[in-house]
């Protein structure tokens, strides 16, 4: 199986599992307006999402190959890439903290915590735990996108408006 096929398969599975964190993230139906930030802060957020996406696309292939060093490195890179720690001044960081909804900050924090735990599991060569934390990372990304980025990912729009969710 080629690397791109593995990535496509894993990301496809991710989309099937993506709905679970939505209840944590927003209103009762998981709806929220797109984030409204000043341009520099919006760009910092976009840059962070691009960096996280790059790491998330590396991980499936590294996981199936048990490339522990790459998993460790990527996990630590994602763990440390908090948007608050990028090239922002103290005043900009404070504006960002005040501008972001609590649920967004929660999902972001969880993503970075899970990335750190994924790296720790890889250091112990625990493939099962690595896969678990990769799934949690996907849940955090998908939950946030389903609530805050429907305008960019219209697939998250619900077709049924009853708000009922059944398994």
C-alpha cells in the first residue's frame, strides 16, 4: 500500500468518526459562527492549522511503518505549536485569548495534549497507545472544524435539523 493510499484511508476513517466531540464544542446543535479575529491573529491561526495539518498527514504513514522517531518528532512539533506561542506580541496574545471561545480553546488544548501523549507513547514503542492518541487528535480537529469551520468544510453541515443524534 502506498503512503498516499494509507493517508487517504486513515483520513476517510477519521471523517466517519469525526462527530463525537461536537457536543463539547458549541451550542446544543454544535453550531457556531466562524471565528472573527483581526487579520494578523487570523493569519496566525491559519498558519497553525496548516502546520498541524502537515503533521497530521505525516502521522498515518509513520504509524503504520512504526517509524517511532518520526512519530515522536511530529507529536512534539504539534504539541508545541500553540497559536498563543507564535510570533504574537503580549497584547496580541491577550486579544486572541479574549477573542476565542472557551470551547475552541478547550479543543485546541486537547489536541496539543494528545500530541504530547502520542509522542510519549511512541517513545515507549506502544503502538496501540499511539493509535489511540492519534484518534483523539483527529477527534479534536474534527470537533473544532464541525463547530467553527463549517464555512471551510461544508461536509459538516447537518442535513437533518432536528438536533437528534442516534447511533
